[in-house]
């Protein structure tokens, strides 16, 4: 279809003006997107040896009253290393003649989990005869003998203060357990606020404690 030179010239000017608007808007959108990524789930999952490339230097430590992880702790590599440090402490505590489980609980569990556990203990004080006691089965050791070895650590950061991690623990007897932890960032460190000794289990220990409290 034939168009006049004047019409083609007007069309070219219109296209150029549109392109200039697009080129102006794109950097603005990029800045807005970078500012929100820290509170959103990363679009690409990494391995235990990969760190999240997105930074949040412009974000305060506190956002809407929720503590978010600083950049040096907001990586999958850091979380994997933290899990290893947890089990170094577990091995040390469980190697002692007198084991103090509360030393591990207060060091690594989130406040919300510890409060649930306290409610379970109170519920058991007035337990009706015949009702079962709630059993929290050795959350860190799972009955394995120390030294416990950790392997196959796979963290996943969900938001600025929420993460999950799966891993395997094993002992020198050849026993092995697969674990899942749900993590919350608080008091400048990652904390466990739920766990499973079977990652495919539908309910975590926190869910089970909550249900026990409701039933008793």
C-alpha cells in the first residue's frame, strides 16, 4: 500500500517519540523492581554453593516491624554454612556427660516455636487421664549418635526474613534422616520456627503442637 512521503515522515516521528518514552520508562521500572526484590521470593533457585545476587543496601534492617536479613546473611551459601554450625554445636552439646537440650533450643529455635512448646507443656500439666502426652522427638539428633554429619544441604530463600532448608544427617552407624527446617530471621540470625524429620510430611512439628494444644 502506497503512502505519501509526508505521511511516512509523520509516522517516523511518531515512532521515534514512542521509543523515547519507552527508553525513559524502562530505567524507572528497573529501579522500582530492584527495590522490591529483597522482600520477594527470588525467581531462580540456587544450590547450597550459590548466593543470591540481588542486594538490598537501600533497605533498612526493620521493614514494617519485621526484621529482614542483611545482605551478608541473605544468601543460600550463608544458610548452608549456618546449618553446619548448628550441628557443630549439636555434636558438642550431645558429647557432654550431661546433655542440656535447652541450650540448643534457646540458641536455634525461634521465639514462636518456643512459645508453642511452652503451651504444650502447660497443657500436659492438666492432662485428662487417657489422653496421650505430646512427644517432641529429639529435634536435632533424631536419635542418631554423635558425631552427626550433615550433607546435601539445599536452602531456599523465600522472602527477606523467611527461608527453608532441607538436608540429610547421618552417624557412624550408617543411620540417616532427611530433615526440613522452616527458618525465620530474628535477633540478627536465622531461627528454626518449624521442622520435619520427613520433608514430604504434610505437617511440621509446629503444626502438630498447635493441633495438640487445640485438642487438650
